[in-house]
């Protein structure tokens, strides 16, 4: 008889695990708290506009291709490579730096600021590529059964990279480049890990390799939510049932195993195996009520920053604004050092803008534009009161209008704002932390919450706060790792 797997959560981690397990003959059923699938990779339809809520591009497209191959399908959406990757504007300077993948082309953007840029960039990327290639299979794409297992794996990594554990991202970039413009632009990728270049280890300069050389960045034709629609339709074809508006709040154990989970309406869901895609630390805390993950202990862990996200529909076009843009202020270092814990800097916001309708015209009515803004902010551990959200949003809109030379205020016909409170409540994210647990030395690899449960032998975890970490490609790798665990468990119990 087929073993029944209950997956709690339909984020990228839950959906890709459902695909892999259904391919392997398991009976799979998904329980999702919200009314639609996708988790943070979600969609808002409002006033005739369609917005992606979270991710707006991704790296390591090979992980999506590997998932498709593993499941015997063609990717059910079309991916589009980005080059230039994005544009960057500094306050007080009308120039938009175009961030090209080719070092020669990129050198033309920086010729006035960074002498000998091309050679420096090639050297920097060579080193970053070595870090990536020396760690990806040994540390990132594998399961660890114990701390010892993890330490033994670390010992296999080329010791030449050891100093990178003792420097931060900013220091590493500064060793390679002298201009503030290049240092700031190349260290932006540390924000993709939900922290800043000043508290992200230099080993993560491997991300510079993933963005510029390994594979670059990709969009999805029609918007990022096509990923979810494609995966969901594939799952439905395979007979996987997705139950919406089912929030798991309790459980029934049986002899060292989990027998059932219980939702907020007291319905009981039985399975042979359970895969938790809800945040791996929060679920252990709130549902399993584990002491190690008490609210107090969760607060002592390092969490990624919060996001204030803004979805704007304009009754005008912005032909001069690029698809992906970063708007940086003039106090990068001070801002980065304060942004995680203090709201003092919010008056001078730093933010990212995605003009969704630029390459996806179906996301806005004719003659209109759909915009998505992400502004990094402190999570709810450090800023609980968001009654000033309109003030922050106004300052972003004013700053953006000034930078692009057009006042967009009179053209706004649709406006939705999510603060960390919304992110927390919608997806059960601890204190509205946007990317989940941070990736510091004590919270990566074998030290991150494990993808197998400490008490129940039939419970496993997938997603951003377990291994390997945050971001869409990591979610897909996480599904591969948890699938290995489930298969190993099944073999042992047959
Ligand atoms: C603003 C923002 C921008 C981002 N941009 C990018 C980007 O450009 N590129 C990129 O690669 N990544 C990006 N990310 C990160 C990326 O979105 C996440 O790493 C990824 O989507 C997490 O997927 P997941 O499956 O781990 O978790 P989630 O997406 O959080 O899915 C977990 C699911 O579990 C459900 N759930 C929670 N608790 C319960 C419960 N008790 N019962 C039932 N269901 C439950 C939730 O509703 C949710 O659907 C961004 C994130 C944010 C917030």
C-alpha cells in the first residue's frame, strides 16, 4: 500500500517536495493555511493589476531544471535570463549603473570610479567561484545526520577558504575594490540573504559568482507566480490534493511517531509521514511546543530583517525606469549597520523597485504600470509599532519620484502595503522576519534546525529555516534533501 505523506505548507519547499514524492509513488496531500498556494512566492490581484508579492527573480536555474528532470516533466513555465541583471542609482546622481554580467561591459560603467575594474572583477569572481565549487556539494547540497558529520564535511573543504570565515562580506569586497560605488553594488547581494554586508560572512561572496557567472538571474514569463501555477497544475494532474484555509495548530503523537496533525477548526489529518514546510523553527515552537524553540529561545536566535513591501498601480507608463532597480542613499555603511535593529534611518529609505509590467504587460491595464517596492526594515523584534507605515511609504514615493524625474503621486490608482506584521500573520514568519533564520556561522549547515525531527521519526522539514537556507533555489535543494530523508525512512520501516 502507498505511504501517505502530509505536507504542511505550500511554499516553494512544500510544492517541490510534493512533486518529488508523488513522482516516487507516495500518496501526497498538502495542507495550506492560506486561500492560495505559494507561501511568500505569492500573488496579489487588485484593481486590475497583478503583483508578485515576494521573489521577483532567482539564481541557480539549474536547480529548477534538476527538479523537472527528477520528476520526469518539462518546467511548466518559461524562464527569461536577465542581462543586465539590474540597475543601481545613488542619491544625488542621475546615473543608473547597468549591472552587466560581462566584466568587460561592466567595466565601462565603472571606468570613472574604479581603475582596472575588469581585471579586479575577474580576480574577485575567480576566488568566489572557487568558494562556490569547493562548498556546493560538500556543504550546501547535502544532509548532515549529526554535528560530527557536519564537522567532518567542513574538514573536506579546501582550507584556503578559512580566512573567509573571519571576514565579513564588506571587508572581502573592500580588499578587492577601492571605490564606494563598486563596493556598495557588489555587496548588495548580501541583502538577498536578509542581513547586511557587515554581518554576513565573506564566504557568501560565492553569491557574486552565482549572480555574475554561474547562472545569473532569471525572471518568469508572465510573472513569478507562474512557477506556483505550473507546479500546482502538475500536482493536480498527479492526483495530489491541496487543502486551503487549513492551519495546523496541534498534533497527536503515537509511540515516538506523529499520528495526526490538528487544524484550527479541530479537524484531524492522518498520515504515515509528515513534511513541515511551515518555518522549521516556528513550527517546533508553536505547534510542537518544544522547549529548545520556546518563544524566548527563538528571540535569542539570529533572524533576517523584515520587509516593508509596497504594490503600486499607476495610470501612466514609466518608460525610463528599468525592470529591476536598486535605489541607494548616501549613508550605506551607517544605514546597513542600523537597519536591522533601529528605525532611525527609515526617513532616508533604501529600496528596490521591480516594474513588473515592463516585461509582463498582462500584469497591468493598458497604459498603466504595476510596481513592486521592497524596503528592508527591522523585524518585529526591534520595531513593533508600524503606525508610521504611511509616512515611510510617502517618503519612498517622494524619493522615487525625485530620482526618476516624474511625480507619480497623482497617477497612483492602486496601493497595497505589507509591513512585517502582515508578513508575520500571513505566513507565520517569526516576528515578520522576511527570509527566516539568518545564515550566520551558528545557523548554517549542521547547525541550522535539522530537516528531521528530534522526537518523531516520521516528521521532516523543508524550506527556508532548515537546510540549506533562504531563497527559491535553496528551497528546491531543500526539497531534494528532505526527499532523501523520507526515502531513507521508508526503507527502514518497510
Ligand atoms: C519580500 C521578499 C522578497 C524576496 N525576494 C526573493 C527573490 O527575489 N528571489 C528569491 O530567490 N527569493 C526571494 N525571497 C525569499 C523567498 O521568498 C523564500 O526563501 C521562499 O519563498 C521560502 O519558501 P518556503 O517554502 O521555505 O516557505 P514559505 O514560502 O513561507 O511557505 C511556507 C508555507 O507554509 C504555510 N504555513 C505556515 N504555517 C502553517 C501552518 N501552521 N499550517 C498550515 N500551513 C502553514 C504558509 O502559509 C506558507 O504558504 C524573498 C522573500 C521576501 C519576503
